């Protein structure tokens, strides 16, 4: 039963992130503090290893582990958009409130439009991380 429970947990985590079998997922900002359960869940569902910053493929999902002090979020988001598919998404994963490296949600909300992205949702991932989903705004839905 343990294997079935692990598979269920993997699909739950990947489902929260909108990751589906066959998707190409790139990971940026990897460090020793990342949640390995999230990484493994995504790999289990896609059937592929996560790509690093040197990937040249078209990316469906970017997992961006970002902490306070990691640099300029706007610049990082612009770089992350480089190879993303038209309907792709970027998940900014940051430590939850009260944890070392926490990033205020307002910082993500302010950085997204400057980087040409729109924030669509937020999720709690594991015990220590929160995620903000960013996508390219749809053509024709520009605000006046």
C-alpha cells in the first residue's frame, strides 16, 4: 500500500501544479533547501527528469525556487520566460511565511506584470513552500 500512497501523493502535488504526463518541466533556483517530494512528484507524473537552466527545449512548466536575497525577481522571470511554450506556466516557489527566505506575495504580484506575466493562482506545496502561478496574458485580454 505504501507505493500506492506515494503515487497518490505524487499525482496530488503534480495536480496542484497543473503538471501532466509528457510535459517538459524546467527547474530553476535549485538549492539544498528545495522540497524533494515536489521534484519527485513532478518527475513521477511527467516520466522525465527535470531540466536545468541550460535546457534548449520548449518548456511547458518552469519550477522557479526563489527566496529573498536570490536577486532580482523581474530579471529572473524574464529569463525564465525564454523558452516557455505559448500556454506554459511559471511557478514561483517561495518559502512560506515565517520561514527563512520568505518572499512577500506582493513582491511576486508586482514583479509579474513587469516581466510580462499575469498571476493566476496560489497554492501551498508541502510543509515549507508556497507557489504562485504565472502565465503570459492572453492576447485580446489587455486591460484598458
